[in-house]
């Protein structure tokens, strides 16, 4: 299958997962959700255990993958925390700016080209972000102050940085180290489970009475299981696509998930200024698509 179909499938699955995540996060904490979903993702990954190719996974690649998994898990937790407290149309579009950072990192560390066309895409991303955060009766400089005043927007910025580093490491592992995509995915999913359990145990030091599955509604649990299956799907298709095309281009196309999620999610959750937010998101995604365009 061509890389762009894989990236598009990843985008659609990611959009569906994001909408379901927003729904679930209305009733449980971001960390609790992250731990539970990682349990089911690891369980479902066991089905693929026969596809593991340890002979192709050297010590160096496993250590790098573990480091990458810490970065990725931390980014995921930041995103879930922001998604819980912000509207879906104010949190997800900002994540589409990741190709801008990936392009710069890949240019520096992997030697991939950076063009004036891509710079124009970056300007579109900045413009879309400005429109997204602009409110009535605000000064022209106020939209960018949200990244100073709002801790949840700062979490998104942190997640952007972590995701960009993670994406470059993906390219390193799949390209230079030739780690098979399914082996990559399965091991990473088990690493996520380990990392999130470590985070949970640190959390439990201050919240000893909190139980992981206590008080969890059956419907919520079912949705989390669905999210786990879909998550495996969009991670695998993204990894396969990254193996076939420049990392920034894959991430750019995959960020169509943000546009899908905002168009559907913002309407589903009855968010205000729907049209303006969709237009702003379209600007951001268009800019992302222009980055690494050949």
C-alpha cells in the first residue's frame, strides 16, 4: 500500500480516537485513562507477539526505543491533560503544528531539505493559531498570551516539542537501525504500559486511596477498549507510512486527523464559534501539509 493511504487511514483512526478520548476524559483523570488504555493496548498487542523479530532488534535500538517511549508517553499524558480541560477545537489544532518542529529537527539531525514553500506553510500555521485563539475585544497581541497564561496550552507546547523529537527518533529506528515496524510497535506498547504504571505509582504516593478501576462505568470501560484497538491501528499505519516516506511529510498528512476531529468533535460537543474554529484549523492543517511537500 502507498504511504499516503497509510497516513490517511492513520489520520481517520486518530480523529476517531481523539473524539472518544474527549468523551471518556469527562469522567476520569488523564493519568488514570492513560494507564488503563495502555493496559488494553498491551493486551491486544499480545495477539501480534508471533510477529516479533528480536533478531532485528539490537541492544542499541531497544534502548533508544525505550527512551523514545518515555518521550512519547509523556507527550501523550500532556495531550490528554490538555484535552480534558480545553475544548477539542482549542487543543487538537495546535498539535497540527508539529510538522513545523519536525521539519526543523529533521533538517538539523537527518539532513532532510527545508524549502521556502515549507516556510510559507509555517506562516499558515502561525496565522491559523492566531485566528483560533483570537477572542472578542482582545488586543492584537492577546491570542499568543494564552501560551503564557494557560498551563494547559503550555502542556500542548511541551507535547509538541516531545512529539517532534519522538518523530525524528522514529525515522532513526526504522531507517538507520532497520527495526521492523511491527516489532517496533509491539515493544513500544509494552514500554508504554511500564512507563504509565511508573507514573501511576508516583501519583499513588500522594493519592493512596485512589483505585485504578474503582467506580469505572461499564460504558466508559467499553469506550476505552475501543480506543485501545483504534490506537494500535493508527500507530501501526503511521509507523508503516514513516518507513516509506519522509517523516515530516507523513506527520503532516496524518495531521488531517485534527481537521476531521474538529469538524466532527466541535459539533458533537456543541462548542462555540464553530465556523471560525474550523477555518482556523484548516489554515493550520494546510500549513502542515505544505511542509515537506515535494
